[in-house]
C-alpha cells in the first residue's frame, strides 16, 4: 500500500491551516456584516439533480465525481454550492422569510485539471440571495467583494458582463438557438486563445466566415459602443442585457467601484444556469491567472426546481479559498506568529499549572502547558523555536512567594506578576 493523498487533495500543516482559518473568519465576518445567514447542505447529491441544466458534453459534467450507494442509486459529489442552494430553497421555502440571504463555507469536488489555486477538493465560500430582482442587490454583492478583499489586503479587478446580451449578440449573427451554449463556451475562452485558434473553434462549430467576423467584431466593442450600435435594436435579449448592464454600471460609478470593475464582453461563466449579469474577480497583477471569486444572476434555477408557477429570482457570488490562500501564502516578509500566547513550564507543579492555564484561558489567552518534563533550558529553547512570545516558569517558590515571572521571549525580559494582580497580565500581552 502506498500512503499518499488523492491527486488534487492536500494536507495543511497547523500554520497553513491557521491562514486558511483566518481567511474564512474574515469572509464570515464580512458576510454577516451585510446581513447574510449561515446554512449547511449535504456533500452527497443525486446525480440527476447535479446535471439537470447541462448537456453531456459540458466540461463541468465531465468533472463530477460519480458513485452509487448500497441501494444502487446514482449519486455525485457536489461541484459547487449553488445547485445545493437551489435544492435547499425548494425543500425549505415555507420555513424561510423572503428575500432570503445566506452564506455557506464548505467543501466541493471537481475531477478537473490541477494548477496553482485550483484543486479537486476545495472549499468554496458562497453568498446568495433568493427573492430579489434588479441590480441593487448585485451592486451590494460587488461591495462585498470590495470589502472582503480589502480586509484580505488583495488588490482586485472585477470583470462583469451579461448573459442576455451575449445570447442576443450570438443570435443576431444568425446562429441557431441550439448552438448558443456551444458558442458562448468558446467565446468565454477568448483571452486564453490566439485569434486563429478562436476562428478555428468557431469554424468547427459550423459558423460561416461572415458570422465569425460579426461575432468577433461585436465581442470587441466597449459598453459605450454597444449602446450606440444597438440603440434602436429590436432584439429583446440585447435590449434587456444592455439595460441590466447600464443600470449596474451606474451603481458601480456612484459607489466608487469603477477602479475595481471593468466590462468584459466575452465573460460568460461556465455554468449555463446564469441568466443576467455575471462577475469574475482576479488579483490585479495576475499572480494567479484563474479567478479568485465569481458569481452572477440565475433566476431560472430555483424557479424550475420548485415549478409551482411562481418566480424565484436569485443571485450570488463565490470566493475561492484555495486561490486566496495561495496569494496570501506568497506574500513576502510575513511575520511568523505563534499558535499560542503563553506557555507554562511546570516545575513539580502540574496541578497548579493546569489551574493557572484555565484561569488565563478565561481571560482570553491561548495557553499551552509543557508536559514532557524537560530541563528548563531545553523547554525555553523549544518555546523559542515555536515563536511563543511569553513563558511562565511555575515552581514551588512561585507558589510560596505568591508571584511569578512572565518571561517576554522576544525582549528577553522578565515581568513580575503578583497572584492577586494576575488580571493585570493583560496590559503586558494585549
């Protein structure tokens, strides 16, 4: 037997996991500041539910981990948190107040290519709203992106586009409705392909040269140029897409988000369930090439899940923990911090050390006790190696004299603390 991780899955050492926990904490606090509530959904899903919105050739369908339970039912591991959210609403809509704003931070799985910031088992951090149409809530989601990444000290660029506009422009070129999804997927790869590669893919999709030229011309226009060109268009999808984009752009300008946001006409997002504005977030200098956040509007998914004649508009965004973690890990000159605040070294005072540790924890400190009965010099050397900032040597003398020394390991300085004044220890550590 070879002991190893499955490809695309990783172990994280304590200092690595501490950084990941910090990211999660910042995101959780940000979500809750905006009024979003936590939920949890199952990892295992019925396979039919996961693939319901895709054709068999879709890249995402190929990446689903499939399995069967003992009842021979076809199951799959969730590949994102959006489909499970739609299922959650369908099952719990009578228990929820609308609009419903939720967040979920949990594992998802994709059997796809592996690169820096993209694993096969990874954590997504999602924010979704069900029950609100329009661009006001979309603007709020962009504000969440801006605030969260500011706290994480990551300079970002948010690309945004509209799926109605994309579909309208593709249909305008004479492409049939059945081919729109295929063309959209190709256009979503524009920035990764050469011009010739793009043309060849469009030719292989049975487009004529005139159609290809029109599509490439349209998808290189600015938003202002599109507004001018299609000002009197009778194409309802183009009109709707431009209306939604123009309203969101107005919010972006008024909320001072224009330094973060840029219109990207070929941005589609891979999932076919998106119905309106879509977003992708990148680290501005592209230290990691793939997106570190994304999202968009998906008004039909929950509506079709429930299928009771009512509309259930929804929009959401997601943060990629793996990509964010890789970016923060790359930062130079980061201070290496200890996992704990104080280490107590007992000298024949194990019970008293346990009691002191409990008291200090109740004051808010992270405390560890050295339990290997090593020599004092060796214990202090190990505390230094672990970057522990403060050490307490607790022996019989300290108990008799009713005071102890708080050793500041960074300054090599001893601070005398009387037992009755132990609460004052806060002013030296915090």
